[in-house]
C-alpha cells in the first residue's frame, strides 16, 4: 500500500522556483553596465557643463567668441568617450553577450544627454550657429572620442577631442575651409554635417562591436 505523500514536506525540501522575469534581468544588466561606466557621475558633469555653457554664452556674447563655447562642447563630448572605459577588461568581453548592445545604447544616450545639457544651457542666450551647429559639433567630436577610445583606451580617450579642439581652434582663427573641421564651418554647410555624422557613426560602430581598447593596466 502506497504511503500518502506529505506535500508540505515536499514543498519545504523542494521550494518552488520563482518564475524568471526577463525584463527585470535586462533592467538589472543595464543598471550594472551604466554603474560600471560611472554614467551617473558623467551625467552630473554634463549638467555642470550646461551651466558653464550658459554663463559662457552670456559673458562672451560677441560675434567672434566661438572658441570658448567650443571648449565646453568638446569637454561634454569627451565625457561620452571616457565612459567607454571598462574596469573589468578582457573578462567582460568573454562573458558579455549583450555587451555590443549595451555599448551602443550607452554611447547614443550619453551623446544625446551631452547635447541636451548644452542646449538647455543655451536657453535664453545668443547661441552662435544655432541648434544645428551645436548638434553637429557635439556628435562629431563625440565620434572622435569614441574612435580614440577604440584605439588607445577609454581612460585616455579625452586626448582625441582635445587634439581635435586644438585643430578646430586653429581653423577658426585661420579661416580654414575643409568640412572635416566642422566647427569652423557655418551651420548650413551640408558637407560639414555629413563629415560629422560619418565620424560619429564610425566611432559608434567600432565602440559597439569592439569596445574600448584594453590596456595592460586594465
């Protein structure tokens, strides 16, 4: 005669597994990725850049003062590139199947945040070149930073925007006419917009697929 099963004992010995929630797992993964890249701190710095941008536009409102706002635009774009640095190095590359999508989303979102912070900082001020020039400059220089991160590492990726800034400042002073130095071109210059878009798309593609260069220190 079969003994009746003690369902209470079975439940205690084999607790029912909680149903998996893919949405919650993905949300947690995104949170961990953003925290590992110090994104919250980057957003705070971007807000500070927006406030500084507002003060700069009000104090330097003359028609020949493109250089000073450009420095802040390059700084905001450089923040995007620096956040590509991973503290986990090769181990993250070996285990992260979602990594390309996380890199892509983070880079696009942070570049948009950099643009939005500067656009908010320009409210009520005389923004030379208007929104189109700001969009072109921020996204283009962010692309330079992403390419630099892929080449020499995220922690050193600020070097690319800084070097490009130096060249752009010289172009503004010397009246260069190449579309690849888009900050020196008028906002309606279609070729300069295309060049900036190509640089950003290239940087976004490389950083999404390969990530920032992993140095021996990493």
